C-alpha cells in the first residue's frame, strides 16, 4: 500500500474510532452504532499497521531496515537457515515476481523479489 494511502486509511480509522467514542460518551448514538464505529475504525488502524510488514522478516522490522524490491528482504543474501522453495507469486502492489524462502525447522517464511 502506498504511504499516502496508508496515512489516509489510518487517519480515517482513528477518526472513526474517536467519533464512535464521542457518540458513546455523549449519548448521541446508541450502543450498536457507536460500537460499529469503534470496531470499524479499529480494524482499519490494525490493518494498516500490519499490512506494512507483510513480506518482511522480524529482524528487518526490528532493525528498521528499508524494504527490498517488492517489499521483501533486502540484498541477495538471506539467513542460511532459509531454503528457497518452488513457490513464486507476483506481488499485487509492486508487480514484482517474489520467491518464497522457508526455515524448515520453524516454518517461518520470508520473501525476496527476483525480478
């Protein structure tokens, strides 16, 4: 998701949550309407937060490393415990071909752009 879209959706979610809380606090809306707004806004904020890291490893997130091509891992080398699989897919956002790497011991997956 583009940064500006992420910001807009996150802000809209936060405003929706705040509106629901305000409606609940002032009695302007019944509980079902306020709860719907709070829940919807919360889902938007959570979705934007977790979408950002969908192709990145926990190490890349922790170190605030820049995303690689297609949003996956940077560089050509990946931790040696990861093995390349036959699985490939085209990232719907960047339109880059991604390859899937897996740690057979833990099942952790990582993604790397191959073109």
